[in-house]
C-alpha cells in the first residue's frame, strides 16, 4: 500500500495501539532488517531526532547493542514526545554519545542509521543541523535510513540539497510517495518495506500496478469477438518530415491489441505510413478536406489521439478543435497538441469528453508557465492541481511518470528504464493510451495500465537490446511474448 502522511496517521490512530507500542514494533522490525545487512564487527552509529522517529532509533539501539558495537547521538536535543522519552530512558548511558562528540563518532563509524526525521518533516534543513547532514554524506560509512531519508518530504518528493543519502531505506508499514520517486531524488539505492501488522482499513488515492494487477484487468477476447467488439481507435497526427510519429502511434495501438485502428493523416505522408502498416484503415486529408474526413470518422471512434508529429500539419488547429468538440470517447492530446493548448488550457473545462494530456516536464512548464526546476521539486502537487482545475487526466512524463486524475487519484509509475529516453517513445505511449482506453472504459485505470506497460515492455526489451540501440518497433513482439506467458 502507498499512503501519504495524513493516511499514515489515520492508520496508526485506527489501530488503537499505544504510541509506545507502535514505536517498539517499528524499532524491532527495523532492528531485525538491519541484522540482515550488518557485519558482526561493524561499528554502528545511530543518529536520532527529538520526535517519534528518534524514538524508533532508541529502540533499535536497545535491541542491537547486545550483539553489535552501537553508539547513539541525539542531534536535535533530547527527545520531546512521551514515547520517545520513554524509549530514550531504556538506552544505557554507555551507548550514549553527546552531540559535541558527534564528529569524532562519525569518523569511527562503519554504519550510520538515520533516525533523525520521519514522515512529518517539511521544508528545508535549518542552518544549525545542515553541517551534520553534510558530515554524514561525506563520512564514507554505509548509511541506512528508517522510513524516510531525513531532509526529504514523505508526500511530495521534495528534498533539501543536503538530505541524507542511504544505501537502503526501510519503509515502515506502508510505502510513502517519497519511496516511489526514487529516480527523481536518488536518495537511496534500495527500499525495503517492513510490514508492522497494522490494519489498513482506509482507501489510498495512490494506485499501484504490476504484472499481476495488469493482467487481472486486461480483457480477454470472447469467443464471439469480431473486429468491432471493443470499438475503433482513431489516431490523428503526422506531417511532412514527421511521418514516423504517427507510425509509432499505430505501433503503440497494435501493441495493446486494438482490433480496429483508423489513422487520420495528411495526404503527404499517407504512402509512407500505409506501406508500413497494412492492418490500419487510413483516412488521408488535404488542405480543404480535414473537416469532411474527421466528420466521417469521429462519430465511430471509441478513443482518439491527436498531436504526435503534427508540427507542420495543415489545419491542425481546426483538427484539434473538431476532435475536442465532437469526440464521443476519451481524447489523448500529445506533443504539438499540447503546444497548441499553451494559452488555451481553460478550454479543457468546457470539453465534454474525457481528456488525457501527456506532457513531459518542458511541455508542462510551458502549459502552466512555471519553471521546470520548480515543477521537478513538486511534481505530484502540480500534477494534481492541474488535473483537478482543468478536469483532465494528466500524464506527467519522466523517470517516474505521474498520472493524476480530476478526482485526485494518483499513480506513480515504477516500470521503465533509460532505453525510453529516445525520440519516439512518447509517440508510442500515446498510441498505447488511446488503444487501452478503447479496451477499458475506466479512463484512469486504462491510462495507468498503458503507462505501466510502456515501461515494462522496455524492461523486458533490455534483455535483448542495449539501451542505446533499443528498438521501439519491437513492442508488438515483446507484448506477444508477455501475452502468451499469461495464456492469451
């Protein structure tokens, strides 16, 4: 389960377990996990804050000191909460090191256990504590963080520039959004979940996706299926010089298994794309026939994608306007379509069909007129705010792609690798999203499935291809192997 700070506090409250008992449970679980990574002769230094996360550190110290050389330093003054005070009192004086001797203790440590701040931390480090964090990060010791790396926020992924960097972070009871954003902040190499046995009776807005979940929701074709069973997927895009973008849209739709693909494209690129994709139905248009062609195709389309490679497309504004006005199902807006929305995002509030926007950070920065650096520090908040305000589904692409719904649901993607850092991978994803929306009427679920699959197939492809020479055209073959594995 992935939960935010508010939800985690609710889980702890609903458990009706005293805070001191919760602290002992968490500290015991962490101590047991640490035994799996510690060497018998390690010199261990535990750094604690003055809150309950520091109390977890005191419990860890009391448990490990019987088998290891353990010292503990309160770096923010003595504990303040009742439970943390009680845990601190159980730490023998021989294990305690005063703060003034911290630098010496750091030099002697082989392992540092970070229990300074927990999931309640927000903002930037205070100047008084910053030197401590720098000494930890420059110590050369192996570092393990308990629940959240100190100096990072649990809910947003925001972190101070001197936040503690760990070998492994042990997440307590539930993953937090911070743990899902590793490729953004890179504050830990590994994360390990430590279940605490608490009842999870609340619903999280953070969704998860993996191979098991994906195939529990991916439809199997019934015996009575025909090409129109799920409806038609319409893809509109491309221009002279950018035929490949629409071609990759089609490849993406084929990967997902869209049974009926209709491509609306400029006449200038029709021969190029049609020679490559013999199963798609093509609707070429000229300068004066765009509206006529779209009027004939749109009523029958269950899902639509627009914008990939449409930089120099004739009548592109007219095409996008018609699609948004007349589409009966979800519409995916990508690439040039996003740039065309730069000063017109307010129009999304008046569109009747579900709209899915797929910007990368640069495109999103232009959409909301905010610096990319600021967005990177608060991607979840910006994504949720935009999706809610404009009533759209937002796919904010990046190493950890975020999907946000108008209703406040969030998915942080964990699949994928640097092989996708290549021109065309976004066009492929656009086709996959449109096709998945054709197969699955739940738009948010369909989008999360497509985003996960886009990354997962790249992970499978890395078994055969180098990241530098990854072949996007291999996606249908990779999907075929995955489908056969699951008995399709």
